C-alpha cells in the first residue's frame, strides 16, 4: 500500500524533553564520554584528542572537546545524526561498536545541555547544533537542529536556500559559544586534515553544590569524577584516563587527554602467567534467533517483490503480444530487467536466511584468557568486552564470589561477538541477563580450572604474594616499592607499548634499566632495543598464550572407594549413637534410671494443651546465615520440667513461662558466671515432653536446692534418638559440669529424691528425656554424659583457635580455609574449617579435622582488620539473665527455629546496645535518640563518622594515659634520685659516726682492735648487753 494512503494518519513526534530523558540511560558518566570515543573509533580515527577550554561565561566554567581524524561526515550523513535510532553501522557481521544510532545524542546530553559539531569530508564543512538551551528560551517543543554547510576551499555556503542558511547561522551565533563566522571557521581549522570531526559540549551539568560533575582541575593530565575518593573506588570509575586505557581489548587508536597520551593496555599482555581456554556452547541463541527472524522476514518480502515483478513482466509481454515497436521493446526490457534484479535480490536474501539458520544450530565459541594481576592484586575480576568494547569490568565469578584468597588477584578477559550477546543501549550491560549469567557461570568454572593449572595454592598463596612484595596481610595494601620487588614484577610482565606511527604493538626485552622507566608519548619502533622489531615494517608479533583445557573431575576408583568408606564410617557413628538409646516400656524400667518421668499418654486432654501450629519461619537473613558455624551439635537436650502439685484432685501443669521464671529466680541467687537463658518452646511440644499433667511434681523443699540447667557440651557418649520435633528447652551459654538437675515423683517421695541426688552428684551426668508417641504408654529416654571440667577447660582454651587460616589436605590436594568452630573429639580437639574454595562436586564446603594431624597445617595469621567476626568479638558470650519482674519474658534463641522478624529485632537491639555502649562523648546523636531510632535511621546511621570519633576519643584517652604515666614516671624518678641522695648522706653520716666511736673507744681503752664496721657493731652490741 502506498505511503500516500497513510498521509491523513497521526505521526509520532519527538519533543526536546526527550533529549534529557534519553540521556538518563547513562548512569555511569564515563560511559557517556566513551560514546563519543566509540564514534571516533568507528570512523577509523587513528587519534582522538579530548581536552577542555576554559569559558567562564558558560555553565560549568569550561567546554569539553572531542577532536578526531576519522572519516568525517558530509551534510547528508550529518543529517542522519539527528535521526534517533538510525545507524548505517548496524549489521550482524559488523565489528563496529555503534549499532543503535543513539550514542552521540544520549552521551553528549548526559554531559551537558548543548553540543555543537564541526565535521569535514569531501571538500565540505558542516556544522550541527543540538541545543536544549535554544528550545527552552524559544519555547519550542519540537527538536530543531541548524545544519549549515560550507565549501572547504572557498568557504562559501553550499545551499540552494540562502534564507534557510541565514537562519541556521544566526541561531548558531546566538546559542553557541561562537558568535561570528570567523570564530566558527577557527573551529573548522582545528581539524587539520581534509576530514575529521570536532564535537564540543558546553553548559555542563552540575551537582547539587553547583560544581560540574567532571573534575578537570585536580589533575591537568586527567578528567576525574568529582567528589569521588580514591579509597574504595576502582581507578577506572574515578579516572577517565584509567578507564580509557582499558576501554578496548585491542587498542588501535591513540587517545590524548589534555595533550598527554593515554597509555592504553592490552589486558592479556599485562598479566602474570596468562592462559587461554576455548569455550563452546549452544546456549547463546537469543541474538541469533532474532537475526534469523529478521532474515526470514527480509527474504519473504524480497520473494514477494520478485514474484510481483515477474508477474508484471509476463502480463506486459502478453498485453504487447506481437507489437514490435521500439518503445514497446524498451518498456518490456525494463520490466524484465527489473524482475531479474528482484529475483537476484530474493535469491541473495534466501541464501542469507539459510546461512543464518545454519549458524543458529552451530555452537558459539569464546576465548577466555585468565592471568594474575601482580601489579595491583586487589584489582581482580572479569573484564567482558563486546566487539572489542568494554561492557562490564571487575565482575567476580566462581571462587572469587566466596570472598577468600582462592583466585584472588586473577583477571579474566573475554570478547563476546554481537551475535552471541547484545549490549544494552548505554553499553554498560547486556540485554539478555539470563545468557549473561550463563556466561559468568562458565567463566567461573574455567577460572577454577585456571587456579588449579597455575598451582598457586599448592605452593602456598601467602608465599606467592610475598615473592612479589605483598608483605602486608591487608589484601588492599599495595606491594612494596623496594627495587628488588619492582624488578621481580617487571621480569614476569614484559613491557608492551604501541608505536605512535604504525600503531603496532611491540614487546620490549627486559632490561634492569627499564624498571620504572617513563616512555615518551611519541615512542616509535626505532626506539625498540630488539633489532628484529625496531622498524615499522616489521610484522606485529602475536602474543603467545598457552592453551588450557577445562577438565571434568572424573573420580578414580580409589577416590570413589575412599568417599564411600567415609560415608559408611559416618553412618556407623550415627548407628552407634542410636544404639545407646534406652527404650522405656514399663514403670520398672523407668525406676532404674537416675531420673523419674511419667508415662501418662499424651493423647488425653489435648484440647487444653495444644495450640494451632505456628507457620514455618521464613528463611533467615544473610546476617544469621553467615554467622560462625558450630561443631556438629549433639542430640538436642530437652530439659525436664519441675512441676508443683497443689492438690490430688486438680493438678494442672506448671506452664513453661512460669517454669522459666522460677528457674531464673533461683539462678539469680548464684554466681553471675552461671547466667543462663530460658527459651520457651512451642506449647504443644512442651506438653508432649511431659505426656500428662500432675504426673511429675516438685515438693516445695526441692525449690531451695537451686537446680541449674546448662547447655549440653558434645561428649563421646551422646545418644541420638528419633523423638519429637519440638520440645521445651532450658539453655545456658556456658556448660558447667557441677550443675545437676533433679526430677522427683510423688510415688517415690523424698527417699527417691535423696537417692537420685546422691547418684547425680556421684556420676555428674545430665539426663534428657525425649518421648515419641509409638503407642499410648511407650517412652524413649536418652542419656547424655556432660563434659568434665578438664574437657571444658581444654575446649575453652581451644576457642582461641577460631579465625586461624589453615590449609587442609583433601583427596591429596591442599585447600586454604579458616577455622570457624572448635569442638571436642574422642581423642583431641577438632577444628571445623570452612574452605575458601573447593570444587563443589568432589569436596564439601567445610570439614571437621583433628588439630595437629598431618592433614592440617597453619598459614600466616590474618590481619586484625580482616579477622573473622567471631574472632574479633571475643570467645565468651554472656547472655543476659531474664528479668525476675517479668516471668514470662524470655530471651529469643537465634540458633533455633524462629521467625526472621524476631531475629531481626534481636540483631537491631544488639546493634543499638553496641552503639550506645561505645557512643563517643560529643557525638551529635544522643543515647536516647539512639534507643528510639527506627530501622531506617539505623540503616542511615553514620558509622564511618561514628568510628572516626570513637577512634579519635580512644586515641585521646590513650594519649592522656600516656601523659599521666610519663608524669608519674618522671615524679618517681625524681623521688628515686632524692632518696638515693638522702641515703648517700645518711651512709656518710653513719660512717663518720662509726669513725668517731672507734676513736672514742681507743682513747678509753687503748688495746682495743677494731678493723671493720661489723666488728664495731658487734662490740657495741656486746657492751650494751653487758650493761643491761
């Protein structure tokens, strides 16, 4: 149907506000700058200059300019720039970056409100102004773009409508920074060659403080993101120079920022021990299927046109019949030629469709390159390119997601063709997230294989990084700047540099003098010390990257047998524990135990005992999921509940909250070291533990004996039995071997009670009761020995091992990990080690090992800054005792089944308590405000400032202590000197006195012979004694 038939229909219109809306797709500002660099690369430019010009009269104070020596545009091509979505570069086989016809508009409008473009090609000069300022001031809703053209030689207008040309130039002089034709021509003169493009963006966007988003003053050689601190920020997200250096996987264009050349990188040449892995998959079909549908549509349209043309030619031939006039033959020949052309086009489209259908079934092949970044190990992750353009950077995959040292410092590089994955419009992500996740998963698997192949873990990760100068345990600390370490790193990664003339990459031989050498921006091949590569005519050497292979873990028969033996051993241990369970089938069997229980069926009186079962709690938050794990817990130990009987006719059960209150009151009278928490279970579970009310009671006399409950410590005789799913439990954070529990029965009286106490005191055991309703009278009783005082002391001492970095041998391979829990085994202390990374199909994520065995060895201890949370906050945790004023209030047990809301409330309260306890004196938020702060307020709490003030206060306190200590030391030294002086004077006086006494005695008694002070003292003492 002809287009004229639609002339009366409404058409979509593009308002100038869309210019701003379209620009918001660029959340990453450097991505907007990169759009203009991409256009220069697609135009086959060999150089692009990005620079600023100061203009205080414009918003932002400067203009941002992009000048390239590409192919440029004529007036028709420049007109297509203002058509959104039109791109001559769109082709599935194209290697060009631009595909959507949107980058120039969206990128420039993200940086500023206006841009003006100057371009040269084929002897013409064209200027284009796209200005939101113009539309706002003129009140124009439609997008109007002035587009005048001049002759490059004569500088005369190229137009057949001078009135239109005059209006366009007048708008440019009014709304652009260039107010005359002379100033406009000066911009064209900046394009030195006969072709090229200059894009100038002005009236830059500002931040809330009125400053431009781009910082061009801090570093004259760079364009930086304003107000972005270097700490904790990747350099590519702060510095455009760093981002431009890795923007292309194989840079062939020189990039200059403010006149200084960017040292572009080929990432694969900057890595230690690079290795390539070929990956083939049939999963990437979305983009190929779209191309097949498009090819089928085009082939169908071409076939219809060809048939229509052929039908038209046959009809014309029949109509002309025997008419052999010249005009008839010419007309017939034209129609027949048109039909032949249409048929050829249809055949071409059909072949393209068939080729794409075949390509759809063929697997897609990608090349993964991995290597270790020994220059900056904290900068690791995957760099994913599309058609040689960087899309995603620092993507963590596979073992890197675990957060350990495994695969730390490894960088991966992959270039994904347009037919495999299609990028989004802003070129910061991929359109098909499902296939992109599949790509990341595949890279993670190959990354794990690379880590095995380079065998860093086998030699020792700490030792490996020490070799290159990483002497700090802090992962983010830079390497040592000592010359020997710099030389060591330079020896492993040869210098690769690009010639400024031929744009070929050259690898320079290692020389000691080249360490820390700064190469000039205009480096050329003739400066290469390698005689085979010292001229531009020499072919570029390809990087030789070893080829790796992803090896599927095929277990040997020996390994399978070993794993099977391990599983059998674990099951046997469980079976032995189950066999220790003693079934109670009669009252006589029950009396043999050091505990009295009741066997009244639980089926009676269920109406008053049961409640609607609580719905299953939602998954715990990540804070609880990732909490330090514990040793394998023994069978949960339900604590017996003491009940008091009021009368023989009516004796209801003492409720669990009341029992908790009673126990907490009794416990309050004891030492604070035995604090405990009573956690009430579900009501129906609590009632099932004691099957029937009034069966087990406690006389008032037993209340004064302070029964205590304790958390059960794992012992070798722990018995596990199938029992109730839930039960009332009395838990304590510290196990005590001296605590006992007494349950008495009305049938046995005080005699049985005393006997029971003696036996409990003798054996020092905890007794737990679990009941499983097999019939109306059967009870299963579980006996569990408690740990002795020696085991407790040893276990408490071993708790200091938490957080240690160790290596564990599993299946003849060593894996790094961290001790997360400590427990007591049958013969020695056991560590629970969580591995940094292990293959999930062959080895568990964590494992219990015996301390001191041959399969475990210590690594360098972690820095305090990076220790595990459980090692930083201390070994012992004291849980607050329940208040005696609120008998029903109990502390939640975050280790048991509980709702995520309760867990979150506990964590929030703990956070509030911590913040209140360590609150700096002059902090703007008071303790009262902190106590009433909402969850949103806690999320927005200024922790950084909080710890900064806390550390400053702590430092001041330490300084004051030091000052006072210095003053005291000085005073003590002064006192010491004075005392020494007085002592010396006293000794002198004593000596003089002795001399006088000797002289006096010699005068009185001439024959006296005294030579020493001791003789004199003895003589005087003898005289005094005789005188008495």
